[in-house]
């Protein structure tokens, strides 16, 4: 009997050494490739360390405890948006600094901010740097023409009065001063208390607003031991938001004092008695930008302000923000760069495409107006401004001539066109004089000083305003003959003229 020869074959995958090595290389390099692909070329670690005080300087105190206990059904922490660009590690990585060092840094910041505020109050420049137009017109900002609005861009004469809102006639209790003009806003039974609190706020004010129940009230995190005592926190709401808060028993009773929700002092905006119970604008977003950009008028004695969109929850003490972004940088204001768009036209196209404002023809008319009047795409010649498009969800300001003028001029543009403030931002900033010193910080930093949440879900367009219907996409033929043709060609790099 002969032997039967049997040949045992190895699996095909093991037959090729080259294939085995390739698989081994793939398995070892894939994690690194994924990390690099989602990483910014700049050093993420250096950026984190540069802003170390944000994560390590707020001392432990009673303020770090929960500021308010919300009813479960209110759901103030639903729908958080993941931070996709922040590459720093968890804040716990910075816990190596001792508690005494953290407290020492916070106390230093507190003392420096208070000193700045005292010095400004005692100086001859304590009075408002701008003079404002008064009177009554048919709209809140005066319904100014393009020529009229632009005539105030070059502010060389301190005697010239600037149009800065509060023109529309409303039933008020008093007349002749600013707070009399603003009296229609505040709920009548607490009118005097709010007015006094706003007038007495002579340091740092943190403000936000919720209209049409578009967002949740969220508490700030990381507050230092003295911040609640020294900083003013104001949340402005309308009747629609008030009804929802009242239905959850948030504004009164066991869950909080009437008129306050945790750190926030809640000011209800109503038209008051007299027959006209409407706010200045039918669009809730326009009413919101009154507070967003005219804080220097609402709080005439405040020296610094931090605006926080209601969709954001600050996770860093506002005194640290003021110190690090504005006071420590010698800046008039600070705002984050937009995560995606560099040029104003890119933002305008995105606004139309994603229907952030429904009237595409009005957006086109706005851009045509700006191109005719000097708007240029971003280029290195605009440095030190690193971008033409900000993310204005958080704005930190030093109240003074340049930042107040910028806010007034920008607000006038918003009334003229729409509340999408990013569209008018570079147009005003680049052409106004005196120039505003602006600290536009990176998106990674933005995502480490706040958590962003989605707006409350609404049927329809959520208050976007404008005409409704199918959005028509632009074509290349639309460019010919447009006043923005040269802008677009320069933006695309097809001409240098």
C-alpha cells in the first residue's frame, strides 16, 4: 500500500508576506491617520495651554454649586451640539495647579477689573463717549437711508450726535431721558427696580435674551466666589417666553424668587399701558438684537459687557473672559471667528441656502448695497482682522467710543436689512473710524468657554422672517452686471483688481 501524498495549503491571506505586512501597517497607522485627519495643523496642546486660566482658575465656592434647580420637564440641557473642533483634553487635565494658585489668579483678575472700573468712573472720561440722537421717528432705529447711515461711519467730531435706536414712540411714564424712552420695555410692576439695577450696574454686565420661547434659560458654570456679588446678570424675555416659564413655575414659588432664575435677573419686556402692546419689531430676532448690540445704552454706567446668546451656556467665569480677551489684550471687543466662512459673501450664500433668513432677494439687495459702498472680500491687507465673518453668539466688550460706535452703526444696518448680524459685520468694521480694536479668537477657544445647545424646536421657520417659499439657487449668470461681480472674482482669486 503506497502512501497517499497530501498537501496542506495555508490560508491565502498567509501566503503573501507582502499582504501580511500591508495589513499590519494599516492596523498600526489607521488610528494615527484618523487622529491627524480630524486635527488642526496648529498645535492643539499649545492653544489649550495658552488659555489655561479658563480651566483652572475658578476657585471652589458656593457659586460652583447648582444655581437653580429646574423642573425635569423643562429640559434645559436637552439638545447639546457636540464640540467637533475643540481638540484639548478634558478640563481635568489642567487640575494640576494647586487650589491656592487658582484662587490667586482669580483674585488678581477680580482686583484688576475692579480697579479698571473705579479708574474709569473717577476719570473725566466717565461720561458717555458718544452723543446720541433723540426724538421720535417711525421706526426704532429711525429708518435711515444708506447714505444717512454711512454718513456717521467717520466719527471725527465728538459733538455730532449718533443715531442709536430708541426713536419709535411708545407709551411711557417718563420722557426726556433714556430710561424714560426705554420704560415701555420693562414689566410695569417691577419697572423701577429694574431701572435702578441697570443704572447702578457700573462694572461688568452679562446679558442674554429669549424671545418667542426660542431657547431655555441656562445657568452659568465656573463662577468665582465674588462674581455673583460683583457682576450684573440680566436675562430679557418677552410675553411668550414668560408664559412658558410661568407654566413650569420657574419664575416664582418654591423654585425661585420672583424675577430671578438662579444667577439671572429676569426682565420681562412689555409695551406697557396705553393700547399698543407690541415690542418694537414684529420679528423676535430683531427685538433680540436691541439687547445684543445696545447694551451700552441699556446699562449706561457699565464698563464691560458679555453678551451670551441664549443657546449658549458659559462654562468660564465672565471676569476671566473680560480680563483675558479684552482688558489683557488692549482690545475694544472680542468675538470668535466663524468656524467655516471667511468672506461675507460666503456667509450670505449660506444664509440663503440654509434659509436662515427667508427673503433671498432682500439678502441679494443687501449685498449689492454693500458692494457698491465699499465692501471687499477678506485678504491679508485687512490684518490684524483675521476674518470677515464672526460667530457672534458670545461678544465681550469694553464700553467706549470705538465699541459703542461700532454697535450703533451695526444696529442701524440690522434694522435696514435683517437681524443676521454677520452680514453687516465686516462692512461696518472696515469702514468706520476710529477703528475698533477687535480680538477675533479661534473656534477651538470658543468651544472651551461655552457649550452650545440647539434652539427649541418650532414648527415652520422658527421665526426666520422674510418671504416664504422655495429658495432659488443662484447661477453663474447672475454675477454678470452685479455690483458684487468684482468682489466675487477677487474672492475666487480670478482677479487681483
